[in-house]
C-alpha cells in the first residue's frame, strides 16, 4: 500500500478593503496604465484595523475545513507560511489553532517568503507520508502592506494582503495515483540583496521595509520557475504535456507569460489571479488554487502543478493529482 497526501479542501480570505490602481494613484506617483502595463495588476486588498495575518489565515482555514468535510478537531498538524507574522513569537499558526478551537495539535510557522506555501506543503506531505500526521491544515497568509515603503512606487504597487489554505489527508492505496506525487525545493542565499526586508529583531530591532531589484528578480524567476517545473515533473515520471493546470506564484503577469512560453504551456492552462489580488507572497498560490477550485476550472482527476519563487532566493514546485 502507498500512503499519500490527498487534497481534501481549499479556502481563502481577503481583507474587506479593495484598492484599485486608480485609488492607489491618488497617494502614490503612479497610474493605472503604468501598473497594468508592467505587472498586469489592477486591484489588491489591504488589511485594515483588526485584520491580521493570523485572522485572515483562520478565515481561510475555516473555508478549507468546511470544503474538506472534516471537523477542526480532526486536524493534527497546522503549518502556516508567512513573512509577516502577527508577532515575532509565538507562531501565527498557534493563533490560528486557538481561533479554530483546536485543543492540541502540532502548529508552527514556515518562513520562505513567496515560496513559503510550497515549503509548508512539502513539510506537511513528508509528515503525512511518515505517519506523523493524518490531517494537515496548510496555510499561506500575509499582510505585506505593513512592510511596504509607500513612497517607493516600484514596489508598493506590486503587493496585497490575503490568505489561502488547504487541508491534506492521508490516504492509502495500491497504485498511489492520487495526491501529492512529487515536490522539489531549492534555496540560494547568495541573492539576499535582490529581494529583502531592511530590518529585523536581531539587526535593527525594527520590522523594516521591503526592498527589491526588480529586473534581476524577474530574470531569476523565469529561469528558476521553468527549471523547477521540469525537475519536479521528471521526479514524478510525467511530461509537461500532461499538466492540466499550472498554479504559479502570482508575482507579475509578465513573469507568468514568460514562464509559460519557456515551458511551451498554453496560457489557457495557467491560473492567473494577479490582476485582482496582486502579489500576496506566501498566500498567492493557495489563493489562486482556491479560486480555480471554486469556479470549477480544476476538477477531480486533474494533474496540477504548484510553483513559486521568493526572497532568499527560495523556489519550489509540487505535482498533485486530484
């Protein structure tokens, strides 16, 4: 028998306030045309008072648990991917645990920025395969608006807040054709200064602001995302022609287009939500996945690839069959 992690349900949550490019242009030296041409972004959501990474994560988790048809007390593992936790410690995952009314389970955060959700999924999958967990709640949640320099129009227009979540469950079968089939993760810390936050408890004792050298990040993203997708498909013993849906990190429409061209994937097979949510970092992949699951594009039996790249650099991909 083969033990695999099966996707049981998805969920997402967004702040109440939606901010269009036109509204942003009232306070930032930019325009709707400038943003759309360079990024494809038309809208983003900004967290307000009382909306935090943990509260958004808990809302997304409730949706995912309901979609999975399980009880919150059935969850024995919570992994929350974020670069913007509510507190330095304890982990935001424990705040989600408390909000869901779960008395006891393993709960911790993962910090790999935009790749965080892929890292979290891979850890959860490993724990499920080993028997250390049976029902895992994996969340990507961010309030990036709180680490943006709103006077830097090259970065502040790119990001938004939100959360996405999935529930994974253990399933044993003879063929193991369903579930997470393969995952690959990478990191290269030599590129720290291309995408980073200029603060932290151990250095400046401040939260800091996001800094990015966009052109260099773009170049690395296209190369790394195409490479890791081919790599994970090889590990799964599958070809890119078999992919039904690619759910990539929603950083920039031009990166999505360039990656699809490099892989010779039809744009019709790529889930795109960057236009409505902007870059929500660790939340972007599960948020896009939930959108495509709920609108009916992704169906049972489909082969889906999730992939992302973020600061560090970190990047990764995983293949799953519904």
